[in-house]
C-alpha cells in the first residue's frame, strides 16, 4: 500500500542531497530600490534563440485555439520539465481537460535565470498567440519565481497572464544558499541567495502587477527555501504591488502536512487543491474553499499510485546525476534592469508588432518555416515567395523566417530573414 510515509521514504530520500550550505534563517522583507528601471520601461529585445525556445516548449493538444486558459509549467532548479511534470501535473491536467505547455529551462534550470526569464517571455507570447487568450503559470521552486522576472522586465507579458501559481517559490531567495569563489555555485544558485543582486532587482519597486492573480503555496517544513514560517517574513510570500495575491502554507489547510520543498511541487494533494482552486476561480486561491478531506490523501489526482515509485525514482536519477556548471561569482545583472543599455540600432531597424509581409527570393519547391514551424506562402507577380507574419504578440522578439528550395539553376538554396520586432 502506498502510504504518505512510503512516499516520503521513496521520493524525499532519493531527491534530497543536493542542497547548499546552511546559513542563518533571517527574515526576508520586500525590497524597493529606485536604482532599478521603472516598471513601465519597455522590454528589451530578447537575446535567446527563438528556435531553441520552441524546441524547449512541449505542448498538449488543445493549446491552439484553446477553449480554456492554458497553463505554462516551469520546473525547479536541477530538474528537467520531464522530471517535474510528466508523471504529476501533466496527467492531472490532461484528466481535467486543461491544455498545457511545459518549458524545459536551460541546463536543468541551473543556468543564468535571466536567460530562463527570456525563455519564459518567448513562451508566454507564443502560447498566448496560439491560444488566442491569456495564459496561467504553474511553477515549482525557481519555476514559481522566474515568471515574475518576465513580468517585471517585459511589461507586455502582464496582459498575457491570468494566474501565477508557485509551489515553494524562491521569491526572495533562500538563506541556505551560501556560495563563494572557493565554494562556487551554479549561476542559478548564486542568484537564489537571499542577498543576491538578482533578488534585489526582481523585487524592486513592486512584486505584483494589477490584473494578475498570484498564489504562493509554501510549507513550514521547507528545508531548501528558507525562511518560510509565515506569510509576513517568508521567502515565498509576495507582499507588495497591485496584483491580487494569496500566500498560504499547506499547514494552514492541514496542520499535520509533512511534504517538504520537493514533494510540495510533485505529489502534494494540498498544494494541488490550492492550485486547482486558483486556476478555476477568479482571483487567487481561497483557502476557505478547500475541502479538508484533502488532508487524508497521499497523492494528488492524476498521479498513478502504481507507477509513482518508479516515476519518482527516474526523476531522482535524472536530478542527482546532473552535474551543473558552476561559476565563481553571481552573473552580472542585464543592462535592462537599470535602463542603461546602449542604443545599438535606430528605431527603423525593427518592425512594428503588427501583421506584415516578408518577400523572399524566387524559389521552386519551396518550404518555409517561421521560428521552426512550417507556414503557407503566396507568390508575387514576378514569382517571389511571400510570407505573411502576425507579429502582434511578438513584441521585443526576433522572428526567424527560413525558406528552402531550388533556384533558377536547380541548385538547393536556403534563405534566412530575421525580423526584429519592436518591443
């Protein structure tokens, strides 16, 4: 029989063992620093390869033309999207008819979180364009925090997001991450220290934005993101800004809740109930709506109790076997965080975020892709290839149009046009 104790024994023991050195558990408060760019500063052009983001984004059927809000899933540090979601929330959402996309953040989510944030920006714009509606974000640990980096520095994404739900999100970092030149961390490890420059930038001016519902779900037995004993001083909680928000501990619902940092984002039925409540109601989760019968459950709905031990073991092997790249210091903050980026090109170098047409060479037997996805073409009167682009939800990105075909001499050629969309 799969009991709560057996789940803890099988999964927690396997997944723990990669934590950083411990530090003092001091209170974390909101940070407002006028040195950082105002919240309405236009987003910088993305530097990540759109094709790489497209490859990292795996979606269920139903996202295109979605009839209900699709969910973007973001994994925690050290895990892959498969580790975090393939046996937990993906089958759960499938059973509920909720369309989803899982974004595999670079290097098992251990790379520079600023890069991961750009991945999220691109994914949000892509999903919203496909769905024709707003998107919700569900993330675990770093995944519950990194969506806020996108919302802070690319204001256009705020209109694309309905709910942001975080399981043990590292919203204010952790006092347990102790990095130094002698004891280096991954880029993401440095950035998730409670005293990092990244955290100061993330939480500058305001933490939440109007029109978005934020649900931060934490556990008081979290051994990784600390402190997390209450909503007033805990790292996971959000306390400033105009967004509707709920900060709730699983122990507020079930006083004996024992699932810690990793299991809260994998199998915890209490965290699941709060997340589903947020996703199916206006505003953030309301703890008063949660049926206390959830306290008797071991796994959340959608998880197969027969295969869960093997699925958890496979995730543990992937998690523990990955050796993250380490660096001797925290990555420098991007210039956009202080609105200090040099002007590298005139406004005319970008294309407005609207419908437009790109005309390419005369090619026979042509195959055209836009950001790696095949698209239809038309022809001009002279036979040149014409591609229609809808750039309305791609502000600040670069769209790559690639045509492969044969020229007038029968030679195979490839033509690439990069369209920089004004942000």
